[in-house]
C-alpha cells in the first residue's frame, strides 16, 4: 500500500523504486518503505497481528460502501466549474513542488469527473503531457492481483486460509503461511531486493526476470519473522499470489487478468506487458535517480524491463481507466460480491493499515505504485464516493529527504514526498478530506 522502496546505501547505484510510493506509509502496520531499508531484510513492524486487529477499522461502514450506487453524473457530467478551479489551483501548486517533468490527474465524484495534465511528457522535445498517455503504474498492480485472488476465493476455487505449500513448493514455513498472510504482508517472506538481485538489475536494466527467479531471491533471505507475527511489505508475497492465480486457473496471469478484470470493467487502456519493455503509444518518458541517474542528469528509465515487478508491479494504464478501476476497487462493484468486498474493507488492522492487497488511511482506500521513472497514486475516499488518480513521469522524491536522493534544485524546506503523493495530497485537501501520509524519508 505500496511507501516507496527507497534507495539504499548498500550498492553504488540507487535501490530499485517499486511499488508502494510514499503516500501509503502505514505506521499501524509497519515501516514507511515498500522495500528494504537494508538489503536482504526489510524492517518489520513490532506491532503484532493480534494487537492491530483489535483496533478500529479504517472504513466506517463497509456494507454501505459496498452497496453504494453509482450516479450517472459521475461518468457523464463535468465537475462544477468552481470545484475545477479549486482543484486545478491545488494541482498546479503541488506539481510545482514535485520533482517530475509532468503529471496527469483525475477526479471522479458523484457530481462528475475531471482530468487534466501538467508539464511535459518529454523534456527533450518539450512535448506537453496529455491525459490520454499510457503510464507504468507499479504496485497498483498488487491491487489487481489481490482482487483476482478474492475472485477465486468467492468462486470456491481457493480459500484465503489455504497455505502456500498447496500451490508453490519450497517456501519457508510454507505449511503455515496462508494466502491471506501473503495478501496482507504478514507472511515473513522477504522481498527479493537483495544483494544478489540488485546489482544485476541496475547494471543491466533490460534483464528479464522470471517469477520463479524473483521468488528464489526472496526465499533465500527468508523467513524474517514467524508467519502472522508482524507486517513487512514484500513484493515476493504478491509474486507468489500471481503464481497461485496461474496454478488455480491453469492460464497465464495476463490472460486471467484480461478475462476477469480488464474486459469486465472495459479497461481498454490498461495492459499487461509480459516480458516486453515497451509501453503502448502515446506515452511519456520517465526519469529516475536510480541506477545511473544523478541529480544533475536523471536517467531515462522509460524502457527498463518491468519484468522484475511481474504480478507485484508490471502493469500499464491510463487516467481514465484508473478512475473506473479506482471506484470498482473501493466499492467492489463489477469485481467482487458484496460479501467479499465487505471482507476486504474490514481487513485493515486499524484507522491506518494494509489489508487484502490494498491500504487505507482515514477512509482513503487505495495504493501507490512506483517503477523507475514512474509514480502513481490511486485512492478512493470511502466517506464521499470520490476517486483520485495521479500519474507522473518520475519516481524522484522532493523535500527534506534523509534517504531518498533529490534533484539539485530540491525544495528542502518541504516534507519529503514522492511526486504523485505530493500532488494527491494537494488534491485531497482541495476536496475537503486531506490525505495525511506518514513521513517519507
């Protein structure tokens, strides 16, 4: 609910940015990073599962959210002009403080929808950002994978309490680690961002990794705690869930994704890249300080291989598609039965926390995503039936960051934040329900 996997000091290059950008930093569940603060073993929360379960949930009335009817205006009408003016001003102000060449934003409420683009898609050519561009969405992919698992559970094809050894051999504590633990990041299985993995990726970013290779890297560093004991954000968990999807259905992950989510919701701009490093046109150029990137000369990571993210972070989408998906994720409508969605909305360990492959802070349910060069924020306000999506062509943090590298003109007097989260916070404030992320580093 994916914090940002921040650069580490264990490799001359910067650590891989995947998955869970700084907006979804969950103090109730664990650390602010989606990846290890030290290579090989991510920091874990000392809060036990039994303690957090006793806390109040993040969604006040799950049944009401799951049963909430959509308005026709939400997809056919434009937002009121005065609200658009307010949102545009907030987006422009926060975008100026974000370290990204361009941004695409989208807001959907019961009154209507609005999208806008800011900055440039390609600094070299000056091509402006546009709302129809395709972007890598990183760990927002996890919410799709988790949804597939919940769909298979509601169809009786598996149980969330099945153990992983039923589907995939060789996992430490495999007879104890459940699919539920993989989805809520309490399995004790390490992420695969290890000293063996990182140099390969950064020295050869075109490398294609198989899911089995990724799992093996994580297994080699596991277990990091007893199953169910703590929270630890690990991409290996979601890669394993992707393999479960394939095992249960007998089909490739991308095929199941297309059949069970993309086609039913009409997400024609959303795609599964497989082994390809290509992004559908039109798309922007994405920039990073990871790998060979420097504050003076960020690296262009547009066509770095996304295979290392697989079912945890490889997908591509557009703002229009994500606005549709965001509401479906929040309400379950078009994806899950009401009972399954209510279970998901009740899965958060407290007012802030990570549940079944999705996070929540103060009623804002969703996920952030990050791959080198791209950063996404996707959240649904369960209190107001409002969806907000932010896509930027940079994964570079800005502000007073103690660990994340920043640009030479960095505004150090601001709180540290990934670019998509910074813009999202500005939009949420303009909407009257400020999203308050835990501090980035």
